[in-house]
């Protein structure tokens, strides 16, 4: 997040590889709204959605 979407992409992939669920990723991103602001969080959700679609974890 915060203008580093490629780094966020790698962290999401790593979290999923280490056993985090889609719901846990969602919860983590919701928590970032408090610290990073809603625009950055929205961007983070977009990156996460791309990763999850690529990995066929969401439709």
C-alpha cells in the first residue's frame, strides 16, 4: 500500500503461501484503513483482488 502495490502483491502472495485465508487477508486490509486511510486501503483491496483472481481463490 501507500504507493507500493507491487510490494503489497508479494506480501499477499506470501501470506497465502504461509496459510492465511482470504478472510484473514480481508481483515488485515480492513485494519489498515485506520492507519493508512481509506484511499490507500481501497487500493490495497484492488491489489488483493487481482492476486486472488490470478490464483483462482475468488470468482
